[in-house]
C-alpha cells in the first residue's frame, strides 16, 4: 500500500512545477498556448485521479499508525484543499481552451490559473512537510 501511496505522490509532483508553467503561458504564441493549456488540463485530470489513490492508501496507512488526531485532521484538511483547488482549476482551464479555440484573449483565465497553481504548490509543500515530519504534531 505504501508503494501505491508513493506513486500517487509522484503524480502530484506536477503541482510543484505548475506555477512556473502557468507563468509562461502568457508569453507563448496562441497555438503554443493552446497546447500548454491542453497539457495542463490533462495533467490536472491525472492528478485528480491520483488523489483518489492517495486518499484510499492514506486511510489504510494511518490505521493503527503512530499519528495524532491533530496530525490526521490537519493532513485531511490540506488534502481536501488540494483536491478542491485542483477541481476548481478545471473550469478556468476549460474556459481558456475554449477562448483560445475562438481566438479570444485568455488573460483573465491566466490570473486565476496562476492563483490556483500557486495555492496547490504551497499546500502540496505543506502536506509533504507534514508527511516527512509527522512527529511534529
């Protein structure tokens, strides 16, 4: 089960580089923007499926483990925040892709994607820190 948990974690690693990818979208040509947004949308969808694997394997790993109730609650809240923000980011990605296909500007969508991607990266760093240093709480 630990192996599945690590595979799911590797799939979420995409969220760590996402703010840098989204930051470059505005400087690309429209065709490259469409390709980049499409790739980010696909990788976000894969990460959402990885979150399901992480939830199931994480619950299994915490049963009988040396984790405090406070640690479990904090990690669960961060996990739900990552899941929610990743899901919410799907709408600006979809709308940006539609706008690009209709030759419309996507500046408003880039701002939302930048905000969501930064939050995802920060929350992923926090939850990873808590996973490594679980004895802190």
